[in-house]
């Protein structure tokens, strides 16, 4: 006696964990929801929850905001049911690859003509960060980006920018002008009193060294504040 094998299997015939994979093969990656894509990364769920169910719980915890998800640490992800250390690391690694893909899209020799250009150049470096960082963008005489440099890294509340380090980098690279950038993890784009005071201090030092400060951008994932655009430089 022999049995005829079925010619094909529907998605429903697959194990719960394999359905997103089969859907991707049949319909393409764009057809999958965020939860289904994450389920493929997770590989498995728990005794009571499928990988898709676990993924939905994780996404619900961040209101389905992938940018918020990207800011979570391994320990924060592990607080979710069904997420162990290995799965948390897998999620973070996948989101980091996505961030690096965006970084690769930025031309190496970008020309700065507006604050929007600055935002586009610096976004790959500051996107999703849960802490403050201070960067400078060094330009040549044609306003072409020579280099982006990380000056300092701080906590959630702030970071310290040492003028000596800023101008040292600019002088060593023979830059013609400087753009200052730091992020506000809170999402508040408005400059603080300390931001305004630091900008004035660096502008005065730049004038003395013949290294003009063209702008100071306060970065948030949702937008930015430009001192030059607002006439506060």
C-alpha cells in the first residue's frame, strides 16, 4: 500500500512558526506585517504563544513604533514574554542593519546647502539614540562635507562639548567651516539656555580662529531646530 503525496500545502497546513516564512516565499516580503517579519527573526514562540503572537506583544509594548523599538536595550526587550537574550540580540542586530543601510545611502561627499542637508547627513549617526551626543560636521570651502566627528557622548539629560576638541578636529582636517549638531532624545527640538550659551561661545571662538560656525542643529528623530534658520546663531 502506498499513499499519494499532496501536490501542495496551504499556509494553514504549515506549523504556526513557519507560516510567515511560507507567506514571504509565496507573496513576497512586502506582503508581511511588521509582526510577521519579526516572527521570522524570532524563529519560535513559547508553549502557548506563536512567534507571531510574541512579536505582536513586543510591538504593542512600543505602540507599533519601530523607531521606539530600535531604542530598546537587550535587557528591556527581555522583559517581554517569550523574548530571551538570544532573541533580543537578534532583534537589535536586525534593526541596526536597517540603520546602517540608511547610513550607506548618504553620499560620502554631500554638499550642504540647507539645514535639511545637515539633517540628512547626520541622521544615520543620531537616529534612535537614547542618550545625547555632540557631533561636528566639517566642511571645505565649497561646503562639501569633509568629515563628521563625534565629540562627546552623555546621558539622557545632556552631554558636554569641549571647544578645544571641536576646533582641534577642524584645524587638523584643515576645515573651512563647522556645523554643530547634538540630539535631544526627549524629542524636544527647542534649545536650552545651555545650548544657546554654548553656541554663542563657539561662534565667538570660531570667528577668532577664522573657522565660522555655519549652524547648530538640534536633532530629534521627528525633526530638528536650526539656529541659522531661526536667526539665533
